């Protein structure tokens, strides 16, 4: 199991997928951006990149083994969304509270062999869009 710590103050979430990136120019990361760092992907490689599986063909980036492990085909996974795709969707969903988002990501993470943990206080007012 891979351990991945998500730092709430720098976690980019709940703002829809249209602008979500593994690493934003301001230093915020989506949940998979934190995972990319744990996997050893340099920040300059994931800056402004939307999805981890787009790096699978870059031999200098250490993600191929993980992606092969989760059978990363961005379609379906046994009739359910693929776990990595599901993680992006949950991370970016503006209708979820942080409590709901974290609970879902814990389950999705386990399916991928990742143990997410969440540290530090959330930003004020939770990240649910009114």
C-alpha cells in the first residue's frame, strides 16, 4: 500500500474539472498531484498537467509501474468508473463537502492500493459550492 498525505491548505478540490491540474502554478495540487509527488514525479513535470496517465509514455517519469498496477485505461473498470478516473471526478466535484470527498477518496485510494490521509485544517467554510 502506498501512503499519500494530502495537505488540505494546498489541496485543489471542488472547483470542477475544467481547470483542475495535478499541480497548479500557485502550488495547489489535486489528490493525484499529491500521489504523483509520492511516486517521485518532479513538480516541473506535473505543473499544469491534468492527468497522471498522460505521463505513462515518459520513461523518465516513475509512474508507469503504478499505472500498470491500477490498469489505467480511462474508461470503465468492471462496470464502474476506473479508480483513477473516479478519484479525479470526486476530487473536482463542486457538489461534495470535504467530508464526503475525503471519505470517497479513502475508498477509491484503497482500490488503487493507496492509503490517503488528510492533514491540517481545511480552508474556512468547507469546499462545497453553494
